[in-house]
C-alpha cells in the first residue's frame, strides 16, 4: 500500500508541476522519475507478496489488461472533461458558474443513461465488445467534433453535443465491468473489480492533471504570441482565467485576441482527449470477447 501511494503521488505532482515549468523542468521531471522508480519497486514487491494488493497474475490475462487500460483512458477523459467543460463555458461563453454547472446536466445524465443502456444491451445480447467499440468510437468522434466546432456558440448545440458525449462515455462503463468480471476466475473477481476501481480513480486523477496542463500550456503559448500581452503579468496563461475582473485595462482588440486564444486552447484539450479515446478504440478492437458465463 505504501509503494502504491509512493508511486502514484509523485507522478501526479510532476504532471501538475508541468503547468508552470514545463515537462522538462526539475519540478516536473524529478517527481515523475521518482514515481516510476517506485512503480518498479511495487512490481518487485508484488511478485513475492503472499497476498498482493495488485496481483501480477491478473495482468497475464489479456482481457483484464486490455479492459484495465481502456478504463484508465476513459476515466481520464470523463473526469477531466467534467472539470474543464464548465471552465470552457465560463471563459468562452461568458456564463456564470451556476449556469455552467446547469449546462453540465446533459453530460452527467447522459453518462448515467449510457451506462444503464449498455448494461441492458449486454444482458439481452450476452455480448459486450460491440457496445465497447460503439461507445469508444462514438465518443472519439464526438470529442473531435467539439474540438473542431467549440462550445459556447449555441445553447442547443451545447446541450446536444455534451449529452451525446456523456452518453457515449457512459456506454463503456457497464460493459467494461462485465468484461473484467467475466474474464477472471471467480476467486479473483473481487480483487479484479478492486483493481478496476483503483485504475478508474487513478485515471481520473491523471486526466484532470494532464488535460489541465495542456490547457494552461496552450493558454500561455497563445497569450505570449499576442502583442501587448505584457499587461497580463508574469503568468499570462493563468491571467486569462480572470479577464472579466475589474481593473483589467485591455483594449477591445487585445480582448478579442485573448478570447480567441482561450477558444483555441480548449480546442487543443478536446483534440487531445479525442486522441486518448482513439487509443481506447484501438485497444477495444483488439479485445478478445469471452462468452458470458451463465452461472
């Protein structure tokens, strides 16, 4: 348990530090390196532990390994976007935090409906791979569409597209759970589900840190490229979060340019999220479908 904590925490700290100093900075690269060293120590320990918390034998099962990687990727995008989509609404559309929260309802409700619908289809058909492929592919295309078009142009579009995105992401939650349950021996089902839950939590934490880092880096690079950005201070990327605060003496032309920079930065976030989902599509296509047990 200590090695799990010692391996995951420094990596998260390193990713978070990349927002300010870049990936090559000692504050970022150092903790990430320390984290991976502890990952190696964790693997060495779990090879000899009589009751390992992360049994390595489970990873020799290709279905479990593939479904676990898919869970990490999906959770990273799902949780990361839950945090960043409201920011997109506030900074690009200029809505209040309350309104941005209300606009998240289609996304969160869609996630629940997608998960429930996929579970019903698995029960009816006895198969899970088709639902996984449909969910990952649809989520990838939807995320790419948001990256290309952007949010904040139309309330109707925002509600529909985020609802579809939430539904397609949720479409993978129940089938992934069934996949792991069905792939393992019944004696390993409990630890397998615990591992999946752990991977989803870690994936969500990594997703928030990684997508936030990409957002800040894009905001900073875009702001620095604009003439007159000096008025934003030493941290122009972070300053873009407070353009509407009193005391900001920005010309209309500079404000327009900075707003477009914010829009492009969020587009980069959604493009990167679609890449992560695309990797999940590849993993899902390679996943071997095991007939569901009937007892």
